């Protein structure tokens, strides 16, 4: 399905989001920075970190050093945030 949607691609692995970008994404998603983390990622599992015990500053540092722990893809229009790829969610968004 080709929806001819204009978009800006940002490679999170090559250029991790800055602190303010991460906070903005979390706010758009109506959650916290911790909601952007994929606890099932192999990188995160190897770290053996208690996500509940880490503060925001250290979490930002962790994300920037290890962007593979982010849920990907992240899709936002500035008003809504989709985390991960769920075909139905994308279809619903693009058909709206």
C-alpha cells in the first residue's frame, strides 16, 4: 500500500535523540522515558538493569550510549506517537 506520505527519516542508531527530543517523544506518547525502552531487546537484557530504579538523567545517558534499547520504529506527527510496528495501527493512522 503506497500512501504517498511525506516523512522525515531519522536513524536513531546512528544519531540517538538528544535529551529534549527524548522528553518530547515521551510527552507526545503521554508517558515517561521508560516507556520508550524495549525491555525485550537483546542489548537491554544483557545490561541487567532495573528500569524502575534508574533516574531520568542516567536513562537518557543509557539511551544515547545504547540506542538499540529504544522501541523501534518510532513514528510521530508531533501529536501522536506510535511505538514499534503494528500493521493495524499504521493502517488506521494512514487511513484516518
